């Protein structure tokens, strides 16, 4: 018998694979975008602004049906009895889910809050994860607005909720759905210009089981905010009295105290625009790193446990401290003694003359920790230069100083003159004439001027 002829299967399998690959490859004349799958194109449309995402329908026939299946960000400014029918019609034409819905309700004499509920009950908004609602009444319109109950039907899927009112207030009460339903996925909650009782507020917060960020801005109705949250990382608060100084109702329900009873993950606590005395009690916040703005005098009182903070009862976890203070270096020093591990200090100094600036001080914060100082607003006055030179002379590990809020935008000549003033004073105290180099950059609130050290300011003083 002759030997059976054997052939290798490897070339045959390679040929089959090559043939299959050639059939799956797109035509060579297609551009890179057209080679993407529909799922990837949907992701691209989802990331675009609403208007741009809608315009993608004109690109080609393939793009035309994708818009109706995407999950865009819808932003709508609605005037009752004018735009609400159009807004409803647009939403009804969309087949895909909506991932972010921003509704600005702009009304005059006719509020028609029931129309908001009807709009929020459209099926296309089912399973909405991000909701922003803003009331924008005209000045002559009524300023009392009920909270839209339909908004809380999104509670099982909602991750971000922002509610605000440009004028007047939005009323919340214990009978509202927010105090009765759970928010198992809500991570970010912002309430601006709200009227809510202390009991209702705490009932609302107790149902937010994974909350990470909480902002309470210019609200009224509660005197004390008590935080008990195992997940909260950031807390921002302002006083509602700033907005309605003449309102007797505001005087009777003034926000006075914040108690961080149990917040093991809290890293940032930001009180701003405090009109009257504010007490901040830190019972358990072991990871607090950023605090402020704190106000000088007895306007903001910070407690660690039951005792006020002091050099013997200091808070050592805070690395970033923001102060709104009178022009007195002694006041700043006292804060630094209570927070000895601060590495970045943001200062808003109200006043013209800086007191007690010509001095040498040895503190743990200045000697070992303070690396960055920001002064806002900076005008280049003699008193501000004195304050700058105080830090240059005493902060031994200082790396940079930033002067923000400079208006108008500084010229090269002005920057040179400021550099000359500060380094001249610095040369008198440390012997270095080129210790800082000015760098001009643009900030969000006006131009920013930054000096960065080239040599240590720890040299021997005269």
C-alpha cells in the first residue's frame, strides 16, 4: 500500500481567515468617522451640546436616525403659555433616554406650576439621572413657588439634583415627596434659595444614602444643619439672610450653626457669605482638608468637639484654609496657630491699613508647612505690600504667592513696579534681591499675578 498523502491544515485555515477578514473590512473610501460603529457614534452625539447633536442629522443618512436614539443634554427655557407646548412636542419626538435635563421656568403673572408637573411626567424623561430646575420669575411676579412633586419620581435613578430660584423662594415641606421617598443613587444635591424647615431638611438628607456633595445656598427656614453621613465629601453653605436682609421672616429663621456629627469622609467644608455669627462644630470629621471662608472676630466660631479651636485644641488635618479677615496680622497669626498644618492660605483682607506687619514670627505653620498664599483682591497698595513681605520674611518654605482679582489687566510696567516693591522690601529682610519672579496669567475672576520663589526665603535675616 502506498503512503497516504497528508496536507497541512495551516495554509487552509489562514486562507479562510483572510477571506473572512476581507469581507468584514469597510470600503477603503470611507472616512475614519464612518468606520465607527453606531454605538460609538451614539456616544459621540451624547457628549455634544444639544444643538450640535441635533445638527448631526444633516451629515449623512446614516447619522439621521442616530440623534433620536441618543441620550443628549436637554436645556430648555420655557415661558408658560408660550413655549411649553413646543417643549413638550420636542421631547415627545425623542425616542432615546435623556441623561441630563435642564429646565428654566421663566414666568410673569401666569406661573402655571401644574404645567411643570405635566412636562416632568413625559415618558421620555423616565429613569432621568441628572435634573436641574431653575425658577426665573419676573420682578413683579409672585415669589412663592411650590416644589414640583413630579420631579421626585426620578428618585430611584437620580444621581444629580439641582434646584434653584432666581427671585423669591421655592417652598418645601414635610408633606413633599422628597421627605418620603429614597434617593439610593443621589450623589450631588444643590438647593438654592429654598424655604424648608429644619425637620424637613434633615428628613430629606436622611434619604440620600450615597450623597457625596451637598450645597445649601441662601436658603431659609432652619437654624441648625446637622450632618450625619458616611459618604459626604464636600459641603458648601451660605446664609439666606444675605439675600433678604430686610425680611422679618429671615431674621426669625436665621442660619446659625453647622454640626458635623459624623462625616468620616468629609474633606471640604466651605462656608461663604455669612451675615451673622456662625458656629461650626466639628465632632467627627477626621479627613477634613479644606476649610473656609472663615470670618475674623466672632463672626465665625469653630469648635473641635465641645471646645473652641485654639493652639491647645488645634485642628491638624486642614491643609487649605480660606480667611476673610480684617487687616491685622495678629488675627491671621491666631488662625494659623489653630490650624498649624495649613499648606495653602487664601486671604480676603477687608481694610486699607495692615496692622502689626513689621515683625518676625516663628510658628509651626510658617516654619514647616505654608507653601502657597493667595491674596484677593490685589491692588498693589502699600499695606498689601507690607502683608506680602510679612509672609516672605516669615514663611520659610513658601513657594509661591498669587494675587488675584487684579482689575484692570496689569501692564508689564505695573508688574515690574510691583516686583521692585516687594523684592526691595524682601532684600531688606532677607538679603535676596531676586527671590521672586512675576508670572502673569488670567484667572476666572480677573487677571492673576503669581510670584514664584527662585531661592529659599529661609536665608539669614539682617
